[in-house]
C-alpha cells in the first residue's frame, strides 16, 4: 500500500481496533489463474507479532484451493471513505491550484493461511463470530438456538481458516496534508453538504481540530 508519512498509521492497537470495528475483509489470493478475492467476516486475536485472523469459507469456494497452497494472502479491511471537493478549501480562492481527492481509512494484513477442518475449531469460530455481532442486542441470538442436526449440516459445507499475520499496514488519509484552514473547510463541507459526521470527525481528530 502506498503510504505517505502524513497518512501512515503504525500503531498495532489502532490497526487492531479498526479491524474489529470493520471485520468484513477482502480476502485476496494469487495463483496461476490470476487473482481471486472474496468478502469474508474475520475475527482478530492478539496473538503473535501482528495478530491472528480466524474465519471460515464455503467448502465449494474455489479460493479454498489457493488458501491451502501455503502461499501468502492479503486481507484488506475498509472503513469510512468520502469524496473531498476542492471547493471546500479556503486556499482555492488564493491560487485555484487545488484538485479533488478521496479520503479513506484502510488496513492491509498479510499472512500464510492454514486450513482448519476440525469440527471443534470450526464451532468455536462460529460461536465467537456470532457472539461478536450479537452481544450488543437486548436478546442476543446464539448458534445453539438452532437445531443441532441443522448446525452440523451447515458446518459440513464450510471450512475454517487461520491466518497468522506477518505484516500489517494502516492508512488514515483524512486531509492531514492540507493547511489547517483547508482541514476545517473539509470538516464543514462534509457535515453541511454530505451529512457525513463520521469522516468529518476523523478529519477533525487527525487534523488537530478536535
């Protein structure tokens, strides 16, 4: 990932918190037939130097063969994103030497996938993934509420995958490279024209405005 110093985020805690908040990763592999990508929900565990991702894929998914090959894969996690109009920059009136851009937040994670076909491992992953999304509900749904034979049948058509991360990169491109006045203009433009308080908050916090 192209990482200018202004946008680079090297804190592992920040990167991990981001993945937990945006767990749907784009799982990408490369093989003789070309690149392959699938959108897969992941759980992150703070193990090893960079963390461990645990997930599952359909047994019929052709990407499973690539995951079993022992080659490195890449998982991309996306967060908030927004178009930035140059009209929001006060400096536009000075020189007109401004162009549009796109703000976004992303984390890229690399590692070698290992297939996990043990039913106990897979059931633990399903329970943990479900609980991570259901726990905030007033009456969380649990996997064991479904009939046992139904869950067993569902588990037979999926396979677990564990990725011990060897490298991780974070990019918070949120107008940090612009003058203070332009950052403030971006915040106001995002809120007033787009109603985007999320990206506006990121620009404000990363830009020293909040």
